C-alpha cells in the first residue's frame, strides 16, 4: 500500500483508497436490517441525508468568517477610494497654485 494512494481512517485506523469514504464510518451511518445486508430505501435515504448534512456543515463552517472578511475588504476599498479622491483634489489644487506662482513670476 502506497502512502499517496490510501488514507487511514482517524476513527477506525482502517486504510481506504483515496477519494473514497472509510467503509467502517460509512457502514456506521447506514444501519443494516436484521433480515438482510441490503439497506432499505429509508435507510439509504437517511444515510444520504446524513452525508448531505455533513457536507453542508463543512461548507458553512467558516461562513461568518468569510462574511466578516468580505465586509472588511469592502470598508478598506471604500476608504482607499475616498483617500484617492481626496489626493486627486489636493493635487489639482496644488497644480493650480503652482501655475499661479509661475504666472506671477513670469509677470515680474
């Protein structure tokens, strides 16, 4: 077994192929009936719903952190834009002042 093709389950210590789910963990999510090893439709659906819920929880884990980060970037962007506009106006005023001084120096 190569280390790059298999994972080891943290719960059960069972190796399983990359891209698959640990068989013991997967089996524990889908209880079997006493009559047979084939799960019923209800069991299959509940196992699927559990996996969907786990995936949704994993996606939503950092959701608030992402929202806070987005809001911070928006505030920083708006502040930088306002600062840039302020500097543009200041530069325009200073250019006008320099032009006035040059004209006064030329007329003297």
